[in-house]
């Protein structure tokens, strides 16, 4: 530290006086809370801020979930299950430990691609770990955790349709899900390549795939693993093909409110620990290479080199 002055310490002796930083009471409380959370210990109630304080005071975590984002977050007829739903529940367990509230309740709130961000901003959910893409644009309104999945944006079409790449969709009706980054990519492609596609924005993934099955559109453009999920779950999976040069590469992350470092640290600690320990790879195999509920389908989507690298080096970077 910089020596500011000296004071007398007896005849002929002096000792240095150093500057010490001064903190407000609020800053000290936040620092104490962050320290406790960083080491996994419960924080005192009067030290809590942001989302953790809200959860503590309400006695419940409002968890945003999806209905049909197979195999990430979906309803199996009894419960919400999936790869990212498992990660969300691991985070909830960490919140219980951090708050010293083992009986903390979880209230699941169904969200869609279109309403998930407004519901977060309006405090209707505290955390969403489904199939939400972390983009730079979305950082303006929400915060994102370490990424838990990297993927390509492609399309699914009827195998006998003759469609193999996006140029084949010229002047054809094409569906994607409203409020997704895929919708933005598809509309940009349509403009840049002058394909004159008739783009339909469905309310959710299930509605979009149904449009394809019923022949109302030529293709469904979406995140590759979700397309493989719908293909595998269909009674006639051989009728469909996932195809097309990737429109881009993106990552999924958990989403929560901005400006909340204690909560960000807690969420990222869980994800990084899961990835570095090897648990993330085991979880991946469970949901992408083995039969999953409720029908025992197998997505058959092996771990990519990109995801293996992500697990080895956890980070919260958007790819766009």
C-alpha cells in the first residue's frame, strides 16, 4: 500500500500510516454475501441482494420451463425433465445451500420463446435454463450464465421433398419459432440471398413441427439438437431429414436478471463444477445418446468436439 504519512510512536520513532479503503454499509454487505457464496457457505439474510434476496424473502424459486424443447426442457406427462432442466435443479440445490433453506420451494412457470424475457424482466421468473440462446443483443436486457451447450442452426424437412440446403427453399413457405435467434438468422438469409421465402413464425417448437408434418410448410428452421429431438420423437422418424449448411453456431445458457453478481457467481459455479468434473458429459450421454422419457426414444446426437471443448473450458461468451 502507498504510505501516506507517519505518526509518532515514541521518542525518535515513527511508523507508517496507510490508506485503507472505505466501504459503505451496503457495499460491505454485498462483499460479505459474495464471499460466503463463493465458498459455498450460507449468507446472512441481511447480506443478501438481488435475486437471492427475492428468493429468500418469497420462500420460492420461480423457475421458467419449456413444454416441448426436447431433450432440454419438456413435459413428459408428469414432470418437467431434460438436460437443461437437470442443470436448473442443480442450481436450485445450490441456492438452498447458499441461503440455508433446505426446504426452499420451486414453482415452475411455463415460458415460450416470445415471452421468456418479458417474464424475467417483470419478476415472473427468477431463472430460465431451457433452450435460450445467449446473444450479444440479448445482453442489453438480460444476463447469461456460462454456456452449457453449443450447436448449429439448420432445418428439418421431409426426406422425399428434395430439399437439402437453404437455396432449395426459394419461394417456399418455411416455419421457425417466434422470438428466437433462428428467426433473425432466417430473415437475414431471406433478404441477403433474395430467396423470397414465405416465413411463418410459430408460437412454439411443437406448433412449428406440426406445420411441417401437416404439409403447410416445406421446412422447419431451428437449433439442430431440437430438430433431432422432434425427428426421434415422431412415430415415423425415417420420413424426416435434418439438413442444410449451418446458418450459424450458437450457445445455450441460463438467463437471469442483469446486474446481479452474487447470483451470477452462484449459477456459474454450478455449471463450471459440473463441466470440469465430467458430470456434464455424463449428463449429455443420458439425454442425447440413450433412451429418454416418456417413450424411450433416443436422440442419437453424439457429443461434438465443440461441446467437449466447452466443457473443458467453461465460459460465458456469446458466439454471434
